[in-house]
């Protein structure tokens, strides 16, 4: 199963469950969704081990952040974990690499079993919610990429853990990520 399709399936299940809780007042067992997501992830990993790894993949060739096509925006996200805590970092950028919005989210009351998976899933969901709140269309939700290509979102997630807080920035690049954003922009291919 393609990693993007797998991630979309996970996000869809989370989104559906969230809507059932919020709008239908249903009680949802989060453990069932985490177990299902982990099973899909494990299935994807076992399938990838069977593929010949001697040919570099697109992800391996692009070790830096790549811009979305003209007319689209890209949402990058990352999760982070700490003691009884998870955090998320989200950044939305345009074709030139300019930050349209970003945020970090901290949850210091997390007692779940698979913190890393839940942190990543929550970061993905927060990215979708931020893009939706900004009424953005034609988005690319980037998943399963090398750390170097996701440095901004990673930095925001780590900052949330360290500062134990949540922040949002719209049409503004906070100082904590400005050097990384500039570096990413300098690494962009010349047209």
C-alpha cells in the first residue's frame, strides 16, 4: 500500500472518529484506531522490505524540502514525544517556500501506549485542520519524509515540548524557525 494512501486512510479514520465524538456525541475507543493505524503501518513496512532497495526512491533522492507545484500549497507536520506528553508541529508553505501559517501544539496529559504514532497522527490532523481553517485548497499533505526535508515542522514540535505550550502564526514566520525556512528556500532548485 502506498504510504500516502496509508496516511490518508489513517487521517480519514481519525477525522471520522473526531466528528462522531463532536457532532454525534459518540464515545470512541482511541486504542482501536491506534491499533488499526499501527497494523497498516506494519503492513506497509513489511511490503517495503520485499521491494528491491538497490534503486533509490524519490524520497531518498530529495533530502531537502521540496516546494509544491504552482497553484498548490504544502502542509508538513511532525510529532514529538516526552514524558506523559506529546506535541505536534505544522507548517504550511507556498511554491516559493514562504510560510503561510504554522503552529505547535502541546498535550502534557498523554498517557497512551503508542505516543509516537499518536503524536504523528495528531500532527497530521492539526495540519489538515489549519489548512481548512484558512480555507486553503489544493493542498499537498506530505508524509513519511526524511528529517532534513521536514526540519521546520520538527523544530515546531520540539519547541512545543520544551516550552510546554501552543502557538499559532498566520502570515508570519517566527524567529525560532526563520533560519531553517531560509535554508530550505536557498536549497530550492533553480528554474
